[in-house]
C-alpha cells in the first residue's frame, strides 16, 4: 500500500527517537505522534464519561437504574452493527475522513444527552452514541495500519497503553466531580466529553492525507473478511476470550464486597494495579508478537495466566481479611499478565490475518466478535461466577484455559484447510 513521503520511514514506538526524557514515552514525530495525541484526547474524554455516566443518568436525568441498564444494553447491540459499517466506510471513503466524521458525530450525539429527560429519548441517544463508540476503532485501525510502520500491531499496543492511561486520568478528574455530587459537576463532565470529541477531530486534521482507501479488496463483491476462514476462527476465539474483561470491572468488585472479608478499598486498589500494569507493560508484552504463530502462543499463555488468576480469586473467599487482600493482589497481577498476552495476540490477529487493502472491514468483523463477548460477559459473570460461587470461578477458569490452548491449532488448521 502506497504511503506518503512522511510515512515511508518504517518507525515504531520502540524505534530510535530524539534524546530526552520524553523519548521513552512518545512515538516518532509525525503521523504516529499525531494519531497518538488524538487517541489521548479522545480517551481522556471517555474516562470522564464512563466513570460518571451512570450517576449522570440516575441523579441528573432521573432515570431508574433498570432503565439505564436497558438503554445501555440496547445501545451496545446497535453498536455491533455500527462497527461493521464504520470499517467498511473507512475502506471505501478514507479512514482519516471517516474518523473525523465519527468524532464530529460523537460530539453532536453527546450534546443531545443534555436535552434527555425521559426514557425513550435516552434509548435513542444511547444507540447513537454507542454507534459512534463502535465505529471509532474500526475506522481508526486503517490509520494504524497506514502509519504504524512495519509492525502496526506494536503501534496499536502503544495506543492501547496510552488509552488505559488516559482513561485512568479521566477517571481521576471525574472522581473530583463525583465527590462534589452536584448537577453542575456532572454536566461539566458531559461537556468535557463533548469537547474531547471535538479536540480529537481537530488533531486528526493534522494527519497527512487523505489516507487512501482500499482499491483491490474493496472492489471485490461482498465481505472479503467473511471468506477468510482463519481470520474468522481467530475472531471467534478472541470473542470467547473477551468475556474475561468483565472480571476486574464487574465480577471481582462484587465478589470482594459480598463474598470475602477483604476491606472495600481493595476494589480500588486492584483496579489501580490492573490499570498501571496494563498502561506500563502493554508495549513490552506485544513487542515479540510479530506473527500469527507467536499470537497463538500468547493466547496459550493468556489462557494459563487467566485460569490461574481466576482460581486465586476464588480462593480469596474464606481466609481472613489481610490474607484475602494478599491473595487478591496476587490474583490481579497474574490475571493482568493474561490480559496483556491476550491483548497482544488479539492485536496481531486483527492485523496479521487481515488484508491490508480492507483493514477497516476486517477490523469491523473482528470487533463484532469482541463486542459479542463483551455483551455476553455480564450474564456469564452474573450466572456462573456470582451465582455458582467458587465452582463458577473454576469452571470459567477452565474454559478460558481451553480457549487459549485451542487458539493456535484452530487458526492454523483453518488456514491449511481453507487457504485464501
């Protein structure tokens, strides 16, 4: 795929940079740094909103918790389709143009929340904002492919680490507003999210371009990604592994509070540990994942680590408070190692098995699988883990181990059995 003169330098986040303290934190000057800055601005706004959205809808808008849950779930289902459309549009009309359009729509739809006072308008706006949320990554991945040098998966790992850091910073700022617990404070966070969309769009205009859309794969009839059997197998496997992301944000906090003697502040402590590890180690975890074969091995490692972490989490129920805290810290550290390896493998699959001329379409399909896993995760956690207790943790641990172990042979078999 042809690149502009500025993007022909095959550089990545870990390549040689100008000397200085910031050299270790910033990608090479040029398109990589611009795209990283846009990601930082957008995900900081995301941190503001996701931390406070439930409180805004219940305390400011005045909706019951059940209606908020229904609205967000409905939006998530709609968003699965939007992810496919966003990738397809990016391939045909250019990823830079599409990304800027997605950010502009995001700012408009987010503003609409200021005028929502009843359930049905909330449902409508939730669906629109969820569509933007899903279209964002599938339309951004062609930019990552275009400007990521020889190893776009490694650059995406860098962006993922930055995403976690920015969301954490946004959550800290949101925490100050939540502490104030006033209408004005919650509205200011919503306005901040809107401005983050606008800021991201402005930063994206500095990218060289327009980024060319695909010319070969997109001219083929139908969805070429759906004819790539090894890619589809990897998509299904990744979607099955994806359910574990609900552990630190949904299952484990409730498990700690309701089933262990650990103090409540342990919930914040383990979330902080998870966030810091992901933000600081994601690039390192993906550095050696340079092929789909290596991605398969990391999926196996991920399955082993996730299994071990979940078994330890189950063991935290029963011991004394401080023993439970130590077990939970160890469990979170091991679990996060599995999360890092899974993310590294997922990024390599999504790029290494994709046709470069139709990266948006492939990303939309891949994220459809991930989105399905995310949608099922709360139910799986609620029924299996929180409903069954310790046996549920062990069953889920075993299933994740099996999925991780099956990844490499299943993808390889599909590639041999159904080549091309």
